[in-house]
C-alpha cells in the first residue's frame, strides 16, 4: 500500500510518524460516544498506518520490519500527539514504541475488545 505524507511533519532520527486508525463515533451496539470522551478515546488508540520514518528508524533491528504504509500496533498513550498541516491527527513515536505490524482485518478498538465484568 502506498501512503503519502500530507502532514508536513517529517520524523528525525529514530522516530516514526503514524496516522492513527479512525475511531468509531458509535459503538456496534448503537451507543453514541459523547464528544466529552472523544479525546480520551483518541489518545487510547493503539493502531495506525506508518506515514514516514526517520533516517535511523529500526536501524538496530536485524531488518526493517515496519515500512511506510504498514499498519502497526503501538504503545497505548505513547508518543507525541500532533496535528498536521492537513488538519489530521498524527502520533510521533520512537521506533521501539512500535510493537508489531498487524493485519488490516484486526479490530483493536476499545469498544471491540472491552470485556464484560461479571
């Protein structure tokens, strides 16, 4: 998958720029997530698409296992939250905060993975 970088943000060193996956505004059960909780919900996002890599990102690994366009899993609440020139939200992460590449079919949204308390 080819991804361009419309953000105007270019990572330096070991940094990775990720565009978090969009979050649902309504749960699968039909509950609307109130705007007052959206910021916390957005900050808890843990998957996104790699938009740009710093020149040293993943250099200490045996191979560069995450590339521009890959969907990745990253540390919850990790990185710096930025708004690009395109008005979209991004996360600037250190390469070690990327913990895996994941399939496009994997849904790790908070509401999809929340377990019921018994």
